[in-house]
């Protein structure tokens, strides 16, 4: 008879030193192998993560490439059972679960392979037909249980999830007793979930050793870059705040080896509302006639609103090359592998930086913020200068996502006009990337095309989590050559939305961006694209607006729309509404540039704003939305190559989407994957009957999870 075991979830207290010994931390070195093309492959890496907030549950894992297996260690403050599971949505239903314990009588470590039932989502997990989790060793002491175990990355078991580069919700639990029916205690308190990239290495301060050096972290210096008492009012749903800072006096060139996010908390709920932070290099002589002395004046100020025609000095547009990026849900920071560092200081280095912080305040709470970065740098220079560039879709209303869509794609292109001009002959080597969208983002990838053929995806996350925007560290670096395309491909879900969503800065609007860390460093800040303005309007049958020719409209989009103040009143049929009773979405709709353009031609659409015209289109018709999606992807794209050196100028270019053979993953040898997403595999209903029967039994004895 099939054994069915009930797991639920957990918490308790423990000293960090009991979870992993100091020797474990110091011995987890990442070894690098360099191939014939000079690319680095990171091997023998290990990750360790505190799963709860109190240090009671620690998880460690590493990859065995030879056996195509993944090894795990858990160290938990319990003498009872330990649960670990892998899920797409953080729920037990359909989750791939393993139950672990050390027998109190024999001292034997055990693992039981289970899965969550869709028929009883909050009930007992069901034992798998095949045991694919294997114990390597384990023990327990007076307070803790420690188990080491392994499984194949892809077990070919329909109840086990293949472990990929996607974001996984790793669910965890523990209880007070070994898993015997009727004796699970405390399981309701001790449970949770954490988003993780299971197949990516992660460099820590103790592992970033320079070639030929001893513990570099002990010799590293720190530079804190923070804002000072920025007030976010309840009326501010979204605020971008920028602050200019001056680099400490560094006579010699240094290397940034990593950074940490410094997040302050305020308000009654003691929460932080920072959505994203970026630290940019600034070029003080970017514009003719700029006064270098102004920068020190700005350093002494508290900062101002970013991207404002009225409030933001024009010179700040030269602050465009990132050196540190953090987004919501990411770990405390990022450290670079030991063969690269981002240059700073020295006689030729930049002197000024701009800290940009995006605050997301959906609950309308007042906050006072002092967040920023702690930059770690060293005078022990690494072999290679690294840089960060931004790629994807230029932030614009011409990025459109229709309402009611289960999955809708948009793409941003970095093309040959930029890579041919800026990339060195041997190309750049990508070491990591952070893909960024807002609330509607569901799938994201960074694609690579060369000579009419798509190569393997640089980054691919088919389970993207907007709340977990962690850098994807590549185990194998990717070489991108001059003439190659880099494509940021984003897919969104808008089932619950009634109006189109556009590109924009609010989290209610959308973005499609990649922050790419690479080497050797070049004078490139960003490589973007957008749908050409004229083609965008013509796609929806609009050829002219009142009081504006199409060239004027293009300028409004490309230069931030400030010319609208000079349009005669007849160009807009609406009056300004009172915002006090409007939702954030209503305000975005009201203030959209598209809502200020009134159609004059063709006559059947005249006197409508373009936004009201879009709202009347048949978005519920799949054939119509698919045509719009394909036209915006495969049609024309205006590309931009933004350089950080004012001596280089690369004009924008309109290109068509490249024609290439799409990369196809090798076919799986696991036939059972065909059934992985089915409701559940059962044999003549016997598994369903057994599951429901046990749920009734457990409910009767008070053990069924609710």
C-alpha cells in the first residue's frame, strides 16, 4: 500500500554558528576554468542561504556536472522532520517535496520523495512512486538536524520538477517530531518560501579572492553612498529621487569588487519602499558650456526629482553608466568574480556619481528614507576592467501591452550599429545580468543572435518573479562579438487589467530592461530600441493629430513631451480632472502623453484622444492582439547606442527585426515530461482515491493542514 505522509510548515531560534561552521564558509572557494576563447567557467561553487529570518533553517547546495546532479545540505534547529520543496508559485499543490529526518532510535538519516496534490492543495503530500532523493549522510545533536542528500537535475519523474535556470519558489518547513502519523507537532508555525536561482553561482565577500592574493576582503575599502532624509509623501505612488555624490580622493586607480544595498526603514510598519537603486558614473564635460564648479554645488544639495524638465539639471543626463544596481527582492548585494573589477578613481577616472532611487508607495504611507549603497573597492587590481550597460526597450508610451492577455511579448534590440562600433574585435564577455520588469512581467530572457542563428539563451527565466529581482550570475561566460544582436525578450500577463498598459516609470506601467555586467569595459552606457513613433500610430490607423505634424509628435516622445504646454487648447478636448478621487491607474491614464493627442485624421476617428481610440479596439479578439504583438516584434525598431564618452557619437537607426533561426533546446529524453503539467497522473483513479481517503483520515485526527 502506498505510503502517504503529511508535511506542514515551521520556525524556532538558533545561533548562526551552529548552522555552518566557520571552516565551511572559508573553504567554499569557486574555481575558474578558462576555455580556448578566454571565457571563464565557474566550477565547484557552493551556495548557502538562510531560509527563514531567524537563522533556524539553512540550506546549502552545489552542482555535480559529471553526474548531472544537485547536492543539498540542510541544517535546521529541530530534532524532528525537515521539509524542502520546489514550486513555481510557492504553493504545496504540484510542488516537488522531500521529507527529511534522522531516526531518534537508530541515528539513521532518511529522505522521502513526495509531491503536493492538486486534489487536496492544503492536505498531505503524496509519496512518489519512485524515490529520486538519496541520502548521503546526516546526524542530529541536542538542538539541530543535519542531512546531506542529492538528486538528478532532471529525474524524468513526472512528480519531480526539472531544476532549470528559472526562478523557483523553494518552500521549507520543519516540525518537532519525526514523521509518524499522529505525532507532528508545531508544523503550522514553522514554514515559509523563498525565491532562488538554483543553477547560478553567487559570489560572496569571502570568495572574491584576487589572483595571487590572500583574503582580499580584509584589505577592501568601503564607500557609503546614501540619500539624506528623502521624504515620500502619502500622495506619492512613485518617486524617482537623484543625488549627486563625489568620489573620495583616490590618487590611484581602484577596482570595485562588489556592493551591498543599505536599506533604511521608517513609518509605523517599519518597511522600506525602495523598488530599485542605481549608481551611475557622471561625465562633467558632456555638454558644451557646462560649468564644472556646479557639480560640487550639487554634491552639497540633498538631491532632486529625476527626469524632470523643470527640476533636474541637464548636466545630470551625462550620468548614464551604471556601476551598481539593486532591485526589489534581490539579495543584500552583488560581488564580482575574482578576475574582474569595475574601475574607479585615479587621475583619469570620473569624480562624480549619481544615486538614483525609485520609491514605490502603493499603500500611500509617509516615509523618510536614507537608503543607498555600500561600495566595496580595493587597490589590488584584477586582470580585467568590467562595466555595466543597460539594454532593452527604451522607456516610452510606444511600448504597449493590451489588456486581458494571458501572455504577451515585447522585445528590445541592441543591434550591429552599436556592437560593430563599440565592441572590441574579440567581443565582450558577459558575466551576469539582471532582467527587470514591473508587476505584469512573467517571463524574461536575454537572447543572442549571430549570423542569422540564435545561440543558446544568455539568461532565460520562464517563471520570472517581479518581487525577486536577483542578478543571474552566469556559470559560463558568454562572448558577444561585433555584429551580434542582443535581444531582451519580455512576456507579460494582464488578465485582470481593463485598459492597455504602457511603458513607464511607475510599477503600474511596464519596463523591459537588462542590466548586463561584462568585460572588458567599453564606453557604452546603454543599447536600446523602441517602436518608431510614426509606425506606432500608423499601426493603429492614425495619421495626423490636431495642431501637430508627425515630426512634432516624434519630438514629443523622443524629448520628454515638454512641448505640449504650447499646443493650442483645441488640440485637447478634455478638461483637467480632480485627482483626489482617482486611482493611480486613472491618474496615469489622465496624464499620459497619448491622452493629450487628439486625432484629426482619419475622419472616422477624429476628435478622439489616441488613448480613447486604443481603449475602443477589440483587445478581446485573439487574432487581433496576436497581429499587434507580431507587428510590434517583427516590424521596425528605432535603435539607440548611448555612449559615455562625449567624443563618440552614434546616431539612432531604424532597422527591422533580424531574421534568424530560433534556438531550440535539445529534446528531453524524459517522456514523462509530457504529463508534468497535467492535473495529476493516476492509475484508474486509485491515487486520487487514496489521496482523498487519507485527507479524510487526517482531518478526523486533527492533522490535516488548514
